[in-house]
């Protein structure tokens, strides 16, 4: 399980980095049990609020417990993080 503080730190690092793919690869190396994804905030349904946010990056929790990926608010069920970048950033 990942903590909200760790997710905020990863969001800050994601926002500060240059190459999206290399940041995600770095995160996967550090947290091999978690999945990491990136998208635009526009790709996330507007009715959902982020779990945490930092530096223009919203972080959502991914749950794969029902055979399909979905977003969750429960860190106990999360298997990964989605970093959603504000389209205006």
C-alpha cells in the first residue's frame, strides 16, 4: 500500500521531470508492486476527485480487483496510481 504522503511526493517528482516515460519507469523500479499510469486531467471523469494532488498533478488510485481497472478512493484496494496532468500545465 502507498501512503498519501508518498503519492504527493511522486506527483511532485512527476511534475518536475522531463520525460514522462522515464519518470514512470523510475517509479516502477522503486515500487515494483504498483502500477503507474499517466494521462491528461481531461481523461478523468469530472465527477471524480483526486486522492491527492501536488504541483498541477492530480493522483487517482487504481483498483484491479474486479477484473477490470477502475478508480477507487480506498488505498487498501489500490494496486497503482494515475498521474493526471492539468491540461493547462
